[in-house]
C-alpha cells in the first residue's frame, strides 16, 4: 500500500513545501497545475497503465461535455452516459465472461492471452465523478478546461477509493485561494487512520480470516465472533482510508465530503445507509433512485425503485452473484421498513433497534466476503450446527469485550475532537514528540505487512 511507504511520505512532504511556495510566488493557476502534475506522477508511480487510462478517459469526458453543452440535448447526454457505463462494465465484469470469450477467440484463431484485461485502479470512482460533472453541464454549467477536468478526475485523495466528490464541490475549491489550516485535525486524522488500518484492521483480519476460511471446525460462539471481527475490520479498513485521504486533502487546502457517521449505531437499515459510505448512498439516490421516479410514482413503484437501486449498488461492488444477493437483501430490508412505517409500526426502545440493525448488516456482510453464495450459506448453517459451548474462557471474554465495545461505541463519536483538544493544549515543543511516539507505538505493535484497502478493489 503506497500510502504507508517512506518514499510516499518524503514525496508528499516535498510536494507540500513546493505546493505552498508556488501559491505564494506564482499564484493559484500555477498551484493547480502543480497539483495536476503530482496527481499523475503518483498514478504513474503506481502503474503507468492506470495513468494512460485516466488520461484517455479524461479527454473523452472533456469532448462529451463540450458536445452536451453545445447541443443541450438529454438524448446526447444519455448516449454519453451509456458509453461511460459500458466502459465501466467492460473493465469490471469482463473477468466473469472471460472463459467464454477465450473459447470464442479460440474458434477465431486468436490466443486466449489477448483477452486479458487489467481493471484500472480508481475507475469506478472517477467514473462516478465524471457522471456528476456531465450532469452539471447538462444543467447549464460551463464546461471546465481540460486541465481543470484532468485535475478533478485524477485528484489523488479521492482517486483510489473515494469518497465520491461532486464536481461543483471540487471546482469551487479548485478556483478559490486555499489555506493550510487545522493542523491538529490533520495530525489526529492521520493517527486515527493509521490506528484503524495498520493496527485494528490488520489484527482483526488475522483473527477473522482463520474463522471465515474454516467455519466447520469452530463452534457457534467463535463463528459469531468471526462475523463481529469482520464487521469491525471492514469499517476500520475503509474509514481508516477515509481519515487518511481527508488529512491529505486538508494538507492541500481541500475538504472532502463526509463518508462515515457511526454506521453501526444506525437505528434501521435506511439510517445505516445514511451513515455508511455516505457519498455512494447519495450518488445512488440522486443519480439512480430519483431519476427512476423516487417516491413520486406511488408506494408500490417506490419499492421497485428501491430494489433496483440496491441491486445496482450490489453488482457495482463485484461481478459475482454474491454481491447482487447482498444488495438485494439490503433492498428487501428497506422495503420491509417502508411497509412497517406505512402501518405506523416503529421500534423506539434504545439500543434494541440498533442491535437488530447491526446484526442484520453483520450477517449480510457474509455475502460480501464470500464470492460463492454457498460458502455464505454454509457459514450461517454452521452457526446452528455447531452449538457446542466453548470450553476456552478466552472466547467468552472476547464476546463480553464485543458487547462492551458496542455499548461504548456511541461515546467515541467525539474522539477526534478530544484528540485535537489534547494536542492543542500541549506546549508546541511537545506536540511533535507525542505524535512521533504514538505513531511508533502504533506501527511497532501492528501486525506484519499492510494489505491493500478493501475498497480499492471496487
């Protein structure tokens, strides 16, 4: 993972020094040009192929925007949108049909190796970004220059795994004089991000993988703990990434949209999606659910639109059936909630609704982690087949710890603000020493090796 290398840290530090000097002596345009250069250097560093893809894609979107603005045609917008979606589908779902395609190539006399396609890093997220941009052009916004558009679609804090940054929100900041502020918040975000990813997510992955890969040899309590561990691992992995890129954005004077808000304290499934991957939820609402008809076509059709939206959300995550099932389960749960609300049935007991929602989300993650639906069902089946109680007291301690963490979880919502206050209250000379000490402790106590962020694969 490039973010956790010494080379990246040194490269970023050198860039930041030059970045703020350029603003002082050469102005905003030069600073934006430097940002674009840094974006592409970073992508080339990861893989030159990815840089070539995003450059060609940006040029295509630039031409699409000019055409849409010139002819002001919804039909033309729909055609451009179809091309964008087909491009995403080709790269994302080609592996699922590759075997059949290889057979066809064999009949035509071509080698099967010619069918190999590498999924470009970040394609899903800059595809979503380009859709928001073209939609704003359709609404009458002037098309951006090629350099500005290139800066937007390659913006390094959001390039790999989001959050999805609307074009209007980005360009407002790109054309404004930026300042380096909130230093303490930047530091706390980095420490939180490292703690979540390097320490918590890594250890939880080690624990959960052994259980998830061999559910038949474990008892029910251990299997339940495995689900809990994966839930927290996924949250720490993705929210840790968001903490880091939010800090990177603040370093260059940008702010990113909020992407998490205590999701496992959600009171129902709709509340969960208002707290988890918020930028994706809003994108699906504004660019899929509402264009389909939203809640303006009657109660029955509204539920159909909900199901379609969640199904598309599921298959966006991957090209196997398990992701579709995962999306449909969330869609069905949302429909059930809508029906209960239609008949004025609500659960208002503190914690009870949150516990029910959490466990529903936790069990649906099983269809997220396994590519084979049968594996997900076998895990659930094993929960009820292996009902023997553990003799190891450590497992009971883990379960009690999980329960305590769940009930203490709401009190951590202001942890970042408290961290900033503590840092600001220290003498200036002690602040870097404390930061260095905490960072060394986190990395020193972490598990060996830092795997890629889970959502980088989407």
